[in-house]
């Protein structure tokens, strides 16, 4: 797949359903595996990251059947995963090390489950994942009595010795759905109530799915309380389209003149759609149509039309709801009129790559004036980006953002190191081309 050469071809027009949500796919496999009996997950994301989670549970003795032809069908939702859940205590010792690949969600959420098991397991990952901070889950899980060893400074591999856990009231210094989910999942194995408090509200897919599985869960603003349980009900759920994957088409639609697109059946959970609020403030023509709920998650069709954008200030509280959309937001800012300043985004330095530096360096290659801040960027918009030879740093969202940037330029841009797109969106190029027919 690598490298990919792109240049302006034509406007993006038409409708498509973005691929299934990655965060929800992970959670669906995890909770179905520890539920009692048969669950069915429709429209599961068959990409590398959620497959890491699926294979980890297969390694721990859970039967899964994948039915259907897989990703890549425009407007069809036709895969199904059948999972024979064995209950909270039904997992078996995985035997070998569990390889989480590039997936932080697999490693952090699985740690919460493993903390409650009566066996020990080791989690590792690729070089990117092995350089991501895990102390943020080690500290609370250790307070709950799990025994976790890691590399110096709290880096993977993690060796987790589970056992009887005790409930805690944990105040997290970082707003993170992965940390929150790890603690709530560990909380299922406790007697009594585990409470997790975070400085801002991170995505709430775990809470919604736990409630759907009959778990007692209470949400009070920034605090979530879960009561330990002996059983979770099996699931029949449909995964909505991934807003984060849709964001690349949203940006393409806004930036490429004469574009007009409709993104069908896309998840619009308010903890995820900060990008829409930000782009609307920048002057974008984006509308949510046909709003409804699918399996407890808000879903809509997103209408997007080419728009002239203006730079704005984007601060802390807006950042978390658009945390994964930062690379593509930088591309839209690079094409907006005037300056865009993003601050309060320090977490971006510990994602699949250091996304602040990655975007600053690569956008500069495309002729953009960028100032790098400790916790963000200042981007001076320009009417025309320059063609360039750019790279992804092995980060799927950087690769896709740069491909969209390249499609706005008349001359050819080369985007290198694009294999990583398979972690979240294997059919990205195919779907993008589908909008150019
Ligand atoms: C995710 C949470 C976020 C996000 C990541 C997926 C999840 O990470 O960036 O891509 O599925 O819970 P943090 O919890 O580290 O903010």
C-alpha cells in the first residue's frame, strides 16, 4: 500500500456509509466475551486494531464466528460476529503473550479485564504502542490490588497478575476513555461500587454498553459509578459508522470545491463530535439529518458541502471531543483563511505518534506556516498547499489526513508509510475514490 501518490482529481460527490466505529467494535467484543451466552455484533470493524482485541479473546478460549464478506461495501452493513460468551469468570489463561499490535484501546481495556482474572498474562505491542504511557492504568489498577509489572517508567510489555480486586474511588488526573474503561471493567469484578472521576467527560461508549448489558451503572456529570456483578446479559447490537473515519470525508468535502456528500449511518455521540462544532464555528456547511439511535448510540446522516473556512481559537474543552480528529483538523486549518490556534491538546503527544510534531513537520513541507506549542499548534492558513513528499510516522490518522491534503493540490503529493491505515480503515482509498466517480 505504501507509498500513495495523490493529486486533485475532482470534487467529492455522492453518499456512503463510513466503516464501523472502532471504539465501539472493541467494546462489543470485550463485553460479549464476558457476557453469559450468545451475542451477535453486526457491522463489526474488520480492521487490524479491533481484530487484535478479538484475537486476544480467542486466545483466552472464547469462540467467535465471523460471518459475511467484510468491509468495503458502500451502503451495506453485512458482517456479523457471533460470540459465545463464557461469563465474567470463563476466560482461560492465554498461554502465550497477547500481542496488541498498534492498539492502545486493546492494551488498556484488556488490562482492566485481566486485573480480575485468576491467572497472569503479558500484553505487548508494536514499537509505537511500547512507547505509550501505561502508568495511567497501572496506578488505579494497582490500587484495586492487581499486581502489574512494566518496563521502567510504566511502558509495555505489561505483566498483569489478577486476583481478588477491591473497589476504589479513583480521581483520574487525565480525561481518558481508555483509562475510564479499564477501571470500570475491573470494577465489574469487585464487591461493591467502583467510582471513576475525570477532569472532563471522555467518550462514554463503555458506560452505554454496560447499561445495555444490565450492569448497574450511574453517571453523575464527571463521575461514573459501577457496581460489581456476577453476570452480564448477552448483546444483539449494530455498530454505527465511525465518526472519526468519516471526518476525513467531511474535511475532503469542505476543502475540495464543488463537493457535496452525505455520510450515512454515522455515529454522532456528543462526546465524539467536537469536530462538527469546531468546523461550524469556522464557517462550514455541515448538517446532521435523520437523527436516531442504534443500539443505544446516537446516529445520523451527515451532509457536507464545500465551504470557505476561517481560522479560530480552539481550546481545551473543545479538544477532547475532537481528540482523534486533530490531524485532519490541522489540514482544514491549513486551508482556512487566517490563523487557527489549538491549545490544551498535550495528550496528542502520546497518541500513535506525537501528533503535534508529526503535523507541524509535514504541513511545513506542504508550504504551511506552523508554530509548534507545547500543547498545540498555531497554523496560518494558505489558499494553496504545495505538493510534497510527506510521511505518516506509522500513524493511520496522520496518513489519511495527509492524503486528503494531497487531494486539494493540483500537482502530485507522495504520502509514505501508509500501511498503518489498515489499523482503522482498510478501505479508505477505495471509499474515497467511490466519491470521485
Ligand atoms: C479511545 C479513547 C481515546 C482515543 C482512542 C480511542 C477509546 O484515547 O484517542 O483513539 O476507544 O477508548 P484516550 O483514552 O487515551 O484519550
